C-alpha cells in the first residue's frame, strides 16, 4: 500500500516549483543578456578599443553578478530537491515532476556556470590584456597625432608669414613696373617667387594623406576628433598656397611698357630774308615766286641733312649744283648750327 504525501512535503515541492518558475524567468533575462555583453566585449577585445573596453567591461561585471544570483538560486532549488528525493512517499508519486525539475535546473546551471567562467576570464585576462595593449596603442597614436598637429601648426605659421611678405612684394613689383624701374621690379618679383609657398602647398597636401591614413587606424574618439579637426584645416591652406602660386605666375609675366620715343625735333624754320640769302647759292630765279615757295618749303619742312635730296627731287636740280650750293649755304651763321646738328 502506497503511503500518502505529507503536507510538508507537498508544500516543499510547491515551493520548489515556484522557485523553478522564478529561476526560469531570471534565466531568460540574464542568459541572453550575458551572450550579448560577451559578444560586445569580445569585439572590443578584438579591436583593442580602449573606449569600448571601458564601456563593455563594467557591463560584463554586472552580467556576471546576474549570473551568480541565478546560479545561487539554482543551487538552492537543487538542494531542496535533494531533500525531497529522500521522501519515499513523494518520490513514489512525483518522480517525473522532480526529475524534470532537476534536469531543467542542472542544464541551466551548467550553461550559466560555463558563461560565468568565460566571462570572468574575459574580464580578468583577455579584457585587461586588450586594455593594456589599447593604452599602449593609444599612447603611440597620441604621439603620432601630436606630430601631425605640430606639422599643421608649422604650415599655418609659414603660410601666414608668406602671405604677409607676398603682399608687400606684390605692391613693390607693381610700383616698380609703373615707375619703369626694371631692376627694382625684377628684384621684388624674384623675392616673391622665392617665398616658398609651393613647398608649403606640397607639405599641406602630403599632410592630408597622412591624417587620412591616421584616421583609418585610430579608435579613440577624442583622437579621431582632433585628427578630423586637423584634416578640416588643410584644404584651406592648400587653397591659399595655390592662390599665391597663381599670383606668382601673373607677376612673372609682367613687363615694363617702353616709353614712347621722343619725337625728333622739327627743323628750325628760317625766315624769308635768311632763305633769300642762301637761295643765291643755288640755280634758282629768286623772282620766281612758285620756285621760291618750293625752295622755302624744303628748307623749312625737312631737316638740314635732307635738304640736298629734297632739292634735287623737288626742283629737279643737278646733284653737282646742289652740292656746290650746300657748301656755301652751310657757311651761313644761321645754317651752320643745323649743319653741326647733322654731324
């Protein structure tokens, strides 16, 4: 005959079942949460990201506390079930129930214990090692970032100085050009072209490549922000150097506009009495007004050196007659200065 289950045993079994339900609810919360935190922390470890390690490591410690509480509850429930298994009357009728409870609790315990061991190893070993490496990597990155920032400041100062000098030399070049001073213009222009803006532009372009490469390797958010600020300043510097290059090309093509030649002085005009006094040396009828008008025009419209040629051409005189007349006319005091100018 089967013994009946005591009220105490029935109440204990009911309490364990209630505990198992609560454990099940806790398990469904802490186990998936742990797996998510483990994946996040593992990714941080793989990336050696100091920021991520500092974010997910405390989350893992919290998740481990949740696991420990659930494991502790499972141990308590298993201990109670162990006592219930000693009750023969209970086991005679509730064996399947107790076995199911034990099996379910043990399975959960094994999963959670494995998680706890893995999580603690990550926190105490892997995460710490990755954090140490991340800090070392961060120090190296900080050194590299400092070098990049110093290079940027050097280029900035150089371009600021060059622009100031360029403004002065540009003005001097234009002033010398306007004054027709070729030497002064050349000196100022050469100094402008030797300011070194081309080298600074090349330096800014090369630094842009270095900063972009740095951004692909650094993980620290603060370092990334500073590197991005550095990168943002570089296009403006390249543009400023390009503007100086273009201005230098313009100045290099400047020339001094030649001054217009001073027109030759018009030949001195002789008065009618002077023309009359030298006309007698040439084969001319001084009473012929038309011929005298042509003679006077040649004398007063052409320089002295052109007289022989024009007299022959205009009046049709023989060369010998003109040359003989010129010898005598050149002795006249008002003609001699003209003759001397030609010499």
